[in-house]
C-alpha cells in the first residue's frame, strides 16, 4: 500500500541528502533508511562540504580502524611505550560513561573533534552500545577491540591519573609545554567536575601539543561542541561544515545514531499502534532533578499550564454538552517519564471532561521504569526508543537540564518548549519558553580567554554561542 511504501521510505530521500553513505546493505540496519519516513520534512540540507568530509572520514576510518595495518602499527607504540614515529593514523577513544542521553551527545562531540583533527573515532562498547547502535561507518567497525591495552584502566582514569592531560600540565607548570616529550597516549578528563588545567583542552596552543599524540582517550559527559566553535583554529572549518550552526547535532546525530533492528522494532511498533493515525503528535518529556520522591502536583500543573498557554493542548470544559462529531481532530500525546503518574492524571482529565475545542486527546506512555538503571540492556533499549519516538512528534515540550530531551529535539529538528526549572517546589511563571535553537546545551563550559589568559564570559563573545535557556551558565549554538 501507499502508506507502507511511505513508511518503508521508498519515495523518500533515503540517504538524507547525501548525509548517509550508500555503502551499506539495508536489512542489517533498517532504521538507517526508514527513520526519514517518520520525521517531519526538514527545511535544512547538509552542506556539500560536510558530505565530502564525511566520505573522507569514512575512507580514513577504513584505513586506520580496528585491525587495519596502520592500527596494528600505532598500537605497537602504545603497547611498548615507544616514542611515536610519524604514523599516518591517530585516534580519539571515547569511553562509555554516564546516562544514555549524555553518551549520545558526547559521542557526537568526540566525532566532530575527530573530524576536525583528522583522527579516527573508536568507541568503547561498554555494556550496551553494541546492542543499541548500528555501525555508522562502512566496512570497518567503530568499536574498540576488546583486547585494547588500556581498556582495563577506563573506569579508573581520573584527574589524578599520571596520563591525565590536566595533571601533566600541573606537574610541569614551569616547563614549556612544547618542550615535553609527547607520550604515546594522553587521558582527557572532560567530565563536568574538570578543573582549570583540564579545560585548557579548549585552547589552540594546547591543541598544538595534543596533535602530536597518537592516542587520546576521552572521558566526558557533556556536549562540548559549543566551545569548539570559540577556538580560532577550528573556526573556518566549522563554518564550512555547518553554514547553519543550529544544525550541528541534528546532522551529526542523524549520521551517527541508527538504532539496531531490535530497538527499531520497539520504535515502529509503538508508533504505528498509538501515534500514526493522530492529526497531531505532541511529545512531553518529563525529567525531574528535584530531590524528594515525587511525583509532584506542581510539575503536572506546570506542564498543563505550558501546554494550554502555548496552544499545544486544549483546555477541558466543565460542561458535558460538548461533543466531538466524527472527523474531529485528534491529538496524540507521547509522554516519557520514569513514573506513570503524570500521564495517568492527564489521561483521566481528558476522559472525564470534554475539551473546549472538541478535539480528542489521547495520552500514551511507552514505559515507566521508576528509576535510572544505566547498566540494564532492555532499560536502555526503551530509553533509546523513547528518545526516537519523541523526535518523531510535531511539537515537543522538554524538561530543563535533560540530555534525554536534547537528543530528541536535535534528532527531530524541533525547537522545543522548555519547562523552566521549578524553584522551591513551585511552578515558575511563565511555565515554559521556546528554545532559541534545536541544539543541546553544554552544561559545564570553560569561562577562559586563552589569549589574554583570564576569565571571560564565553557566552558573550560571538552571536552564535549563547547562554542556554534552561541553564544560565551553559552554552549553546544558535
Ligand atoms: P538526563 O539525565 O536526563 O540528562 O538523561 P540521560 O539519558 O543521560 O540519563 C537518564 C537515564 O535515565 C536515561 O538514559 C534512562 O536510562 C533513564 N530515563 C530517564 N528518563 C526516562 C524516560 O522518560 N524514559 C525511559 N525509558 N528512561 C528514562
């Protein structure tokens, strides 16, 4: 049928305007080709320069990836601590760390950094990455082989590790950075608790030193791309890659993250059973960072106040005489939350009362996992499925500070209404505001001017890097 062929992506631009490589067989990863049929048609197109850089990256990855001759050679240096001779391959190794939303953002950040520095990205499979994501690069895996020599140290790498770059800088305060013998590997600590020395990663002169090191091992839980846009050495390249700065995660995310067939099954079955037929699909992502057990009435009040004020959902009427003739518009609301209480309240509300507009409102929530269980596979599959389902909605309401919501908005190309963070257990006024852009927020950026070596407001330097709507000290691309 026509519907099926549309969902199968037959009439669609399957390769997303050239963003995706044509060198894959479809059946191994259905989501790569089918996602496009579920998303709103995007006004944005990837730049031809981005496309050509991705194809070039794929060739580099094939040449340098796991078990290639150059890989084995560069590994020798690491194993025997040999002085790196000029090798044609160098690497960023991404350590699997933190919640799934965070990991998706950090992986995109590490990939862009690899692209900018001509490195190859290798991914620590952690406990669930293989289960969740298809291979994004043709022919050669992006997963780090299990026998990688430093693998056993990934969990214990921290700011005190001798190979930590920030610690190296502290230990050599007086020494000229460039006088240091470049080691075969360096650990980059870019976790939110990092210190002033770790943050020097974002200075050009430190990049000159890092460039000589074949293995950079990176641990991060943050979307650090906004700060790369403040580095003069990357400026021109980033301009060419992303003429529209708001689309960085949108394109990198659509290029890198393709759910495996088992996760894709969770996504498509749910979509087709509950969402496909509605005239409008509204996503509400509820993530509460307040202490205390919850659920909270004031959060429900805030969500409803936002949805009604912004005309996303109709008000309910106390008059029972309103009926909905057949052919009335229907709205499907996809709620994601660790608890089911909010959606239960909303469902009862729209069942027990008619809406003032006569519109029919259905409330759907795929799971309620009660608490975060980062190490459990089906739990993470559901989390990924829900991020994708949210990205397939027409309008989105998200919670402040949540990377889970950032992933959904970025993949979907949606500017969400952000629920402002409640203070003192009460709903803020206004309850929500429209995001400036679909980009994620970098929660722990440096506030340092590398040139003059003193503090500076990095959210006020250029028009396209601003403070975030949901976190006053964060930075985002607009
Ligand atoms: P963040 O903490 O909101 O920035 O998002 P993360 O994804 O990094 O970490 C939160 C984790 O908690 C997710 O990865 C899930 O494991 C779980 N989680 C939080 N909210 C939800 C939800 O709405 N649905 C599901 N299935 N899991 C959630």
